[in-house]
């Protein structure tokens, strides 16, 4: 038996990976996040509702829309298409939500 040269196999494997990554990038399947795309949790504040106490919020809605998906609160940014994320606390635990609105939310 003759020995085979492994260099063509290695070059073919590397070329295949490079071509695959190039094709995925060309068709838009690769998304690289930039720091300005990220929303920091510090940009959000939870307003605690206390019965009988008033609180004020802006009439202009935020650029983010929240949706409950599989019991986890997911934020979608309406100003930048394709940007979404999961709301987490300071320990990187996902904020849970109810798929259905509970009957009592402190509303009259």
C-alpha cells in the first residue's frame, strides 16, 4: 500500500469551512453584534405599584416591545430590525412571565 498525502485533505477541509462561512455571510445568516446594538439592563427601571399611590410614566412608548415566549420575557426593538433579547436580572436569570394575564394586577 502507498501512503496518501494528507495536505490535500486538510486544504479541502479548510477551504470548505471558508466557503461555507463566506456563503452564510453573503446571504445574511451571520449577524455580528455591535456594542451599540446591546440594551443594558441599567437602561430599564421597575416601577413598583402600591395600591393608592400614584406614579407617572411618559405617554410616548418605548422603542422596545415585550412578548411572553415559552414563559420567558423577550424584548424586541422596533427601531432596529432583527434586534431582540431576553430580559435577565443581575445574576443572568431570565425574567419569567405569564402566558395569560393574571386576573389581579392592581388595576381598578
